[in-house]
């Protein structure tokens, strides 16, 4: 993009344009490109939103209660097994024996 800017300026300088005029043209060009890009993005978002609505309506989003409860039970049991069990086992060891085995 910067290389294109230098090419554009190189073409305008021999035409005896002032630096302020060239800068103004550059700003106007960038504003036009921003407006066009913004409009294209807005159109794409509207199309994407319509497509998303159709997909959401087609897919059932109900989650059964048993699967939520099963997830909670699995998370709790994993936390207890990998957190509490090793800590309790380490707490029951004699400190001298534990340091000797390391």
C-alpha cells in the first residue's frame, strides 16, 4: 500500500501539484476506500446474520438436564480424585520418610 502511495505521488509531482493538494487527494482517496469497505462489510454482516438465524433455527439447542448433572458429577469426581486424594496421601506420610524417598 505504501509503495502504491509513492507511485501515486510520483505521478502527481511532475504535474506541479503542491504537497497540500497531494495530501488532500490522498486523504480523500482513503476516505472513499474506507466508506466502500465499510459498506461491503455491512452487507456481508447482514447476509451472515440471516444465514446464522437459519442455522440456529435448524439446530436444536435444548440441553437435557441429565447431561448437565452428569457433567457436574464428572467434574467434581475428577477434582476430588486428582486434588484431594494425593494431598491426603501425602499428609499421612511421615515427613522424614517422605524426604528420604525424594
